[in-house]
C-alpha cells in the first residue's frame, strides 16, 4: 500500500523530463558589474527548510493520531486539507506540492540558487505507523525530484543538506562511508558536483560554486556535530578520525582554498551551530573556523528549530575555557528541551545573549562575531509554513583578501592553553570584506513569506502566500527611486511580490508593519546593532514584532 501511494505521488508530482534532469551547473559569471547589464544573475536566492512530507496525513483527523486517523472524533481542532497549523502534525502532500508549485510559478525566474536545509521525511511521532528506512529514502527521493523539476531543470543550482529526520533512527548517523551517504549520493546525484562525490560518500558534505570562481555554498553534515547523535565522539581532540573532526579538517581546506581564490562563501546546514545543539568541541571548532575566515564567509544558513531567529558566534566561545565547558543552558535555555518547550525558552535566551554584546563605540570592531540565520519551516509544526528570499549585491568591486598574517586566535592569554592554539593560525577579519561592508556579494536583506490562513483553506480555496516582514529599510526597497528608469530598475524584492503599501517609493506609514527592522543590509554590524536595540528594550514595538515573527502568532508569541 505504501509503495503504491508513493508511486502515485511520484507520477503526480514529477514531469516526464525530470527523471533525466541535467546535472548541477553553476550560474554564469556576469560580464559586467552593472545590474542593468544583460546577465543571468538575479541577485536573489531561496532558503527553504523542514518540509516534512507525510504520506499518511488525512484531513479531518486528530492531532493525537499525528493527523493519521479520524479518531477520536470529538477531538478539536481537526486537521485541514493543507495542514494543521500550530500542531505536532507533519505536512500533507497538498501543502508541499502547493509550496513548490507556487515557487515554480512565482519565484523560479527571480532567483539564482536554492539553499535547501533538510528534513524531507516525516517525524517518528506515531507508534502505530513507525517510520522505516525505505520510507525515509523514498520521501527524500520524491522531494529531490520535485526540486529538480522546479529549479534544476531551469538551470538553478540546488544545495541540499541531510537533516536529523532524514536518517533512521532519527538523530543517529554512524561514521561514513555508510548506507546513508551512499543512498543520498544516489538521491542527489544531479545536485552534487561530480568532483565532490568521493568526499560526500565519506562524510555527507560538499560545496558548490554557484557563481564560478566568485561565490560558493558549503553544505555541512551537522549530524556529525549534533550532540543528540550518540554514534560519534563529538570532535574530541584525542580522536582525529572522528567524523566531526574530519569534516572540520575538510572545511578548513575548503575555506582556505576559496579565500586564496578571492571567493565568498555561504555556510549551510540543518542543525544550527549553538552550544545547545553541538557537542562542545564541535561548537568551538565551528566558531573558531567561522571567525578565522570571517572575511570569506558571507553568513550561516540553518533550519531544524522551526522558529525564526538569529544569533551570534562570539570569539569569547573560543578564547575562554569557561565558555567552552559551560552548561549549554547558559546560551539557549534548558539543555535538550524539545519542540515547543525549547521555542518558549528561546526568546528570553536570545535577549539575554544580545544583552551580552559590548556597547557601541565610535571605533567599534566586529572582528569577533559571526551571524547565524535560522529560517522557519514549511511544515506547520509548531507554527505556520514559510520560506525566505534573500537579496544580495551583484555590483561593485570584488573584495581582495590580504595574504599577510592576521591576528592569532591565541593572542589572548585566556586562550593560550586551548588545544587548537598549537597551530596558532591567523584570523582573517577585515572591515572591507562583504560580510562587513556593502559591496559585491554582500547580503542586502530578506523577505519572509508565510501562509497565515492555512486552517481556513480547503480543496476549493487554496491558501494565500503573504509577506510577513522584510529586514530592509524602506529606502532600500526602492534603490533607484527618483530616477527616470525607476520602474524598470532592479529591486531587491520585485515590486509585484510586495503589498501595495510598499510598491511606491513614497511609502506611507501604512506599510510600516512590514519593515520593522529597517536594516540597511545584512552585514555583521547591522545584525549587532539590531541585537543591541532588542536587548535595550527601549523599543517595545520592535521587541513585540520580533517575538511575533519568531512564533508566527502561535504558542510563545
């Protein structure tokens, strides 16, 4: 029965040509640096995560049954045709297909690449229908073919990631090479560059040059860093063959190679790199590498948490043995709290974290920080389905990294006895790099879209995709306002994807609810400034909106 359902799903969701989709190909390099020139780059990309399709989902079912059965009949609320918001149920195929069909129709011509950060199988939350390895792989294969149909067939690179629910049992992945890495190398055969196959089959990670010789995306396998995976050692110094250590050794080589070539890089993965999620030594290694190559890394894109938020990687986590060995509750609340409970703790923990940021000074430096962006999910558990469109700068002069030695990670006395200090490798941070100054490849902002009326949608009335908020300032939405070519000029978010109140350059207060942050760009300094504003508490409306966006009106908002 299951095989028949999946075959029907594949036949309904995949076009005939998808089975022979072309292999991953990078975007073409623009011949000029001007946005107005004819070029393929659109200056935008999609981040989508945690779709969790569920073949057993039924409408009018109870949440207690994981939306798989109609008993108990008196249970309220009941599952809807497109999903059950604010619940523990996974996504019906109607929702995943609707989302990808919408992206195909409305966004596939507007973006350059897709960062797809895992969890493409249902949760193991129904004892009467336990998950199987075959089901997980078949769901991932079906979702991969849909991504090939929607994006890869149009020449748009897709960079996937293994999620903690993409393996069986969930959270557990043995050191590779193993059946998981071999299976996903087959499932993603058109998405992984040929030269990365051997590395992927060993560890489940790889990199893609989405713009040759200029811009790359690294897909990390966070299963080997996640402290819920008890099948690995957690990057312990005494075990250089630990899969987490091998992954960081590989990442270090990748970042050094990209830097020497003058390229910029996005790091992506499923489980966010926090002290609450990663093994302590893995967290320190990730933070140290991220800050050592701050002038090469544009940002960090993750999923898994199902709640919209951002946080900072801080050099203090590397320098101080106290921070290295501290309880994970110091950073993001109660350790190993799950689901809604963890998300309720998250807001206050983040404000506390932001309050620890140093006060702004005239000559403030941001050498010690990196910014992790965690996107909410497509699955309406525990909030509402969503996806995120990032805009980035395709103009200006490239950043040329300095090749001379920079400051060492062991310059501070507190860190001299740390195990990585024997290497005494330089840290590369520069205020002129794209992560710090708006120039070529700098992230400019993102638009968050969601489905707020999911519970009222039905077979005859599909849900509507609406803008939830933007990080941009009003002025940044209309960079060419006042010019004769303003209407035809490039906009970070195409005007047709904005509500009417934001489409005109002379916007009124009517559209202010969509632009609460007013960030000029997504450089590290902009994020630190927002963190300080949230911590200060002097802007009550800002805090209220930040919390509402995090929980999308659900529990905790």
